[in-house]
């Protein structure tokens, strides 16, 4: 049987503090024996009460010990925190340290129990590396979950990357390892050295790292996250008091690494502070309400766009420090802009330094590759049925909202979580216990996540990117739904982009693509997305999807954006779409800002989007009843020969409404009959064909009178000139009896 010494030297001890540190179980009552393992030391002394006591080398590998007898102690109640080691190295350097093994276990039994039960929701306050002061000694408290490891060590520049020096201790049967290292400073890099049961040595980044090295380096960095200075109390109070469902929401989606780069050094990313200076006023001037950031959690590969996350709790160092990111979020809130993060609980990459086979076993991932791997993406799938893994992800969602004041999470690839056969062929997947294709553990995890998050932060935006017709994605969990607040309307997006890519001559044969979305528009709380996925990999930019000459392309894009803003549901537009980015988006270069250097269609489109948002936010009829059929009424959905549709959007006060007429061909209609919902006068509020946007008309404010008899699905009518490839918005001005 191996002795304590053998286990420590061979790095297979589950609790080195059973032997190292101060021990009072000596033959003579009142004596204390001190032991330390310093394999690189020439000699070691104990500094106690202003005296030095030489320690004996009791093993050639560097174990030192000394017994302080009661007479030397002159204190029968020795305080074990009152000594230090003076270490002499072979290069004649001398270091005085406090003993890491003098400190008792700091993690409570209650916190351990809750973690193993999957309910320690503020887990980020316990696991990872936390600056602490224990018994007036400053240092860093490390904890990590690795239940199947034989032993763990902390390696760092602090200990010359020697995995023998700071061996951790296992805490009961929790699977958690802990060690407090005195004098370990903030800003220091570190990793965990894990010895598996098969005696392999793995070097892993901290799953709870709050900051890390810039790729390609992969070490974690100690980072204080509880000292950020915030100035957004007013924003937070307003968010607590108002529901997001009946408010305007126009989201500007960006990839921080390619929205704009340093003009003098195109390979250099803008920092979070630089983004705050340039992005925030740009988005605010355009009238958007929120900024959505593609994942800013740490990831090794730029080309993954952030969706292959290796450190879910870490702000990526590509764009700066956690403090700089806090500054960015704070400035957004001070400018009345919400911040949404893309969040990726569906999968994680196989990089050796990260979560994959973390302790030598399938710990975070499912062991069976038919459940644990994504064949399409070459990534691993979280084991949602394991309490500790579920806890890890739920705590991560709460972490971003509590510590970084994030206003919402857009959850990536939800469909891949829901279905066991997602992107798999027959025989490549395992059915659930009932023989079905639904991932029951993932569904339970999602419901648990959303229930806890909305209980803690009621008005947070939890947004699902879910591409199927799974029931109740944005319905409450206690009503059988998944519990998200919102769902991306992928059906609307696909139908709309497909329709607008067709030659207007043939659009009448696809008229149902314009109207079908209203069949299900109120079945979920939808956000209408024109996202990054639609302008990459050969799909072409939005402007390049439009058929026709340059005038028709821009008229078509203005029309598509207007139809999107008028359609029930909140809005999301990916960067570049607001000014007609010509090329496909590429994550390694800036948007084509040179297109705005001179007057022309690109600048005019930018003005159009700004005015569109102004009109949108100024009219409650466009957002108060987004998720109720009471907020929408068809006026004419059947004029497929002219490819024209018209409808009304209502506010809670039905007298507050807008009439929308959309013409999807280049044909001008001079005396077109449209239906109207009220017997009153209407003025032209907005027209996408205005000459200030690059169109051909200038008739803002023109008055139209509602007349009998009815027309199409409307009780009244009027006649109007409708420009080509354009939309006209009318607003009631007077009531007629």
C-alpha cells in the first residue's frame, strides 16, 4: 500500500493536506509537525515568532519536515496560521511563502450538495479562481470539478509550471477539488494539471475562467469580477418595471471582430472601449433599441465566429479585458441601448485544453458518441441529464446577466438540442426511453433554465433560435412550453428571402409566401431575423439577393425592410444590411464602409433605416400588440396578379393604427383602390419610394379620404397612386361621423 509520501511524490493523493501542513497528532502532546513538499528547494526553514527553524529533508524528492516541540512553541494553543516557509533555491534565491495546506476546506456542505443536485445557481461564486483573503492572508482560492481524476494540481508561472508544488485536495464525494494559494496574484496565468485514473496527465484551462490568454495561447488568467463600477441604475430600474413584450424592439446584430477594424492596421480588432466610442453612437443614430453581439465568450478559432466556445464564463481577450467589456455594456445602457449576447449551450469544441474529456472521462459531454457528438459541426454535446453539467450551463446564463448586466441571451441552435436525430442518418442516433426522437434531458434542461432565469431576472430577453415547429418554444414551462420569451421566426425569414430573390414578373405565382406567415404569426412571440447566417457561404449579401438593376435592387431592399418592420414581431438586422453592404460578410475583414464615403444609394439606404426606426418607435401600433391577432387585420391579401398586399396594424387603442400597402413589382399604379379600416381621413406617413431614399416620389403628408362601399376585406376604400417596388404607410388624422 502506498504511503502518504509515495502518493504525494507520484501525484496520486486525493488530499495532500492529510500529510502536508501543520499536524498536532504527534507522540508528545503540544508538539506540532510541519511538512512541505518543495521539490526544487535546496533547503527550507520555518519562520515562526521571529525565529527560523531548519527543516529536515525527509525524502530526496524534496519533502521537508520539522517538529516544533511545546517548549519552542511556548504556546499550547498554537495558531497554525502564524508560520511561513523560507525556501532557499539552488540559484541562491530565497522566497518566503505561506503554507497552502494550513487552510481548512472553504466550500460548505450545502453548496456541494446543491451543486451535485444541479441547483447551485450562483456556482460562479464558488468554482473557478477567486481572489480571497483568509486569516488576513491574500491569495487565490481555486476550485474545479473533476470527479474521476486521480489528482489535480495548479500550474502557473507562479510555481514555474511545476505540477508537484500545488496539489489540490478533493472535497468529500462532491467531485470538487480545492486549494487556496497564498500570495497568488490577480492577473496571473494558470491551468489545471489533471492526472487521470489511467495515469495520463492533462493540462486544462479552467472551465470557470473569467478571463484567458489571447489565442493561440490557452492559459486562464485570475480575474476579479466583483469590483466592476456600474452607472446604469436608471436603466436597470426601468428594465425591472417594464415588460419587453409590448415595447419597440429593433435589434442590430454585429460580429465585433468585423463590424469595423482599425483603418491603419486592418488586422487589428477594435477593443470593447473603441466599439463603445464608435458603435454605440452609430446604432443610436440609426434608431435601434438593442445591440446583439455574436458570441464574445472565449473561443480559439476566429472562423467559428464565436460559436465554438471553450470558456463560457470568459470574455474573449480578442477585444480587450472584462473591465473594458463592462464599460461597453455600461455605455450602451447610458445611451438607452440594450445588450443581447449570443449564447451557445448546444455544443462545444474538442480542443484538448478545454472541456472535452476534462478529467479523462466524458464529463461534460455524453459518453456515447451517438448522443455526445455533432457529426455536422465536429463538436461535442453537453450531457444535459447530468445535474452538474446542467448546473454549469444554468449558472453561466445567470452569470452574464448578473455580473455583466446583459439584457438578454439569444440561444443558438436550439433545434439541435431538442432532437436526438438532428443532422443524423438512420442508425447514427439513439432514441429516448419512449422510442422517440425528442431529447428529453435537453427539454428538461431548457425548461429548468428558463424557469430559474425568469424567476431571478423577470424581464430578461431569452430568445430561441429554433428552426422547427416544436410546440410552445415561447410558452411558459408550466404550460407545457419551453419557457423562452421569444423565438426567431425562421419560416418568415426563409419565405421572405426566397420571395424577394425572384424576378418580380413571377412573384404572382408565389403570392402565398407573402401571406402564409400570418397563419402562425401569433403562435409564438416572434422576432423577425435577417441575421448573419443569411449573408455568408454563397448566400450573397441582402442587396445582392435583389433582382434587377441597381435602382431596383435598392428599391427592393427598402421594400423588404419596410415589410419586415410593418409585420407583427420584433426586428433583427445584421450589420451591413442597413447601408447595402455589397459583398458577403467575411469575419476577417471590416464592413465596406467606403461605400458611404460619397452621396448615393448606400447613404440614402442608411437614412431610410434611420427614418424607418423613428417611424417604428413612434407608433405603438407597430409593437404594442405584436403577439396578438388583435394587432393585425387584412385589408386585401388576394391581389396576386398585381403582387400587392395591404393590411392594418393596431395599437391597444384601436383608433391608433397604421395602414400598410406594399407593391412588390416595378409597376406603378396611378389609381389603385385600397381598403381602409375606418371612415376617416388618412395622411401618408411614410413611403419607401421617397426621393430622399433614392426613390422617385415626394408626397409626404398627402391626404386620402375613406369612402364607402367596402373593398376586399375592408369596410371602406380610397384610391391611391402606388410607386414601383415600394410601400406606403397611411395614418388616420381625423375621425368622420
